[in-house]
């Protein structure tokens, strides 16, 4: 059966299981205003907050983001189900709102190689030089050398240093092992400000890539003070062949049009939902192809090698400030090896794949795969964004 974005959006659980207890913030494209509006999402309503706040940043910089957002009110724009149904470009009524990414002027960062399994896969990419067909043999070779010795290593520890020495002696050291078990994590800028996409639209792969995959992740939103204020889901779209040729090609592998999906909504931290709930998150992934292919996987955050707040501390501090805050992808356990075609070829996307990333406390992020040059172009930059807010009288 062919994959269908509209059908998946209808059946996927857009909202958290405990939506009645959650403070959810999002953004919609408001055709009447010719720009984005901040909204609060409940089980039944999408409430326009633009009469009170101009940006999501206004909320995430507040001393009590959840309490502040819960106290704001405004007109209803419709139900979450109606607005998500109007979000896919091919069925969109241009006179009605559709959902956007829930972050706006936040810098979008990502941490890589934060799970041992994905770390090994990066080593494989490097040694395969982007050749998916060579990966299976290299994976077997690395397994015979490394075994399970990396699974419980604490990055930067004395034990990790000993493992590093052992791997160097055997000729298996790699830059990916350096950031995976060394003292400093890999953190990079995933997308420009305002360039992330939300649920219900297409995610983009660079057309040069023939070996790629989604990366289902939890995304933290952090204020300018370094305080984590909420969480959402993300797809850190990954081009395995491009990065495998050289780690210096990371910008091409990671930052393309529509290659950073975030959503569906930002769940703000409150008494019932905090970092402990994030640490216990179990992110699930489903890929459905137009060819009938189906893949299911999960990524428990409990298996991450570095604590999420430790990763945040490597991003912000005396060494680097973020006056508008930032969003941080935490990395993924998902490293697909299931063959999609001939044996040993591993997994890669096909155009039209429907990717659903879900977590009970955060809802579902649903996107369809296309080439970046065929996805909706990114047209509203920072200048246009603030001109629109100014014209609407939202800047005070």
C-alpha cells in the first residue's frame, strides 16, 4: 500500500497522551496577517496569542514560560486536527492557517554521535567513504575489534581514554570516536534562524545523495540564560554518503532546504513535565514507502552517552552566548542497517517516504521525503519576519 501524507497525519497522534496537562506552544502561518502567529494548542483549540506575544522567543525568555503561556488568551483559529489537515502544501487552502515549526528566532543546533550505536555507524560511513555497499563488511570488522566495550563508556573518562589507546594501537581510531567518547561532544549549527520546517510538510534531501536516512530526536529549547524551558521532536535529516566522504562536508550533509524538521509543538516545562521526563523519553520512528516498504524503530533517550544538560553546557556559557536562545537536537540511537534493496545495501530513503517520529509526551512529527530543490522554498528571512511583525503592530 502506498504511503500517503494526509492519511498518516489523520491517524498519527498529533498531541501528547496527556494533552490536558501539557502547555503546548506552536506557530501557524496566518494568511490574514501574511505571516506567522504564535499559538497555544489544547485538545480542541488552537488559540492565537499574537495579541500578546510576537514570537515564541517572547515566551521562552519569560521567567516562567509555562505559567506565562497558560495565562495568555486570544481567538480560536480552529481545531488542531483541522489545521494540521490544512498544512500539507498539495491540499492547503491558502485562506486558512497551517502549522509551522514551533521555534522562530532561536538558533538551531544539533549534537551528533551521542549514542554508541550511531557512533559506530559514523565510523562505518567514514571507512566506507560514502559507499553503502561496503558498509556491511566494515560493520562486521569493527564489531570484531570493538565488541560491546563502547556501550557503557562515559565520554571523557579514564576508561574511555584507555579504550582510545587500544583503538589507536589497532588502527581503528576515528574522529567520530573522538567526539563519541572523548571529552568534547560534536555540536554544530543545523539550520539558519527561521529555516526549520514543522509537521505535515516535506523534508528535503540534497539530490546529490544516494545514501541517507532520518534521525529521530528529542529537541530541547533553551533560553538565553542556558535554562532548558521545554522539549519537542526533530528529524535531523542525514546524508550518510556525503558526510562519509569527508566530515568537512557536514554543512552539505546537514544543512539544506527543509532538512531540519521540528515539531509538532513545543512542550513547556512545568511541575508535571521536566527534564526527568525527557530523560525517560522513548522516541519511535516509522518509515512508510510508496513501494510498500515499512521500517519501525525506537530510540530510548536513556541510552544517550552524555546527559542532555551536559550537552547544553557545551553549547552556551562564557564561551558563547545566544541572546534569543536556541533549539538543540540531542542525537539519535537510530542507525538503520535493514536492507531496502539488494542484500548488503542497507537502508536509504526513497522519494515519497512518510516519516513519523513520535513520543507519548510530545506527540507526532510527520513529514514526507523529497529533494531539497523540490520542497517549498524558504522565503521569509529575519528582515521580512520583523517587517511583518512591525506592520501588524506586534512589536512593542
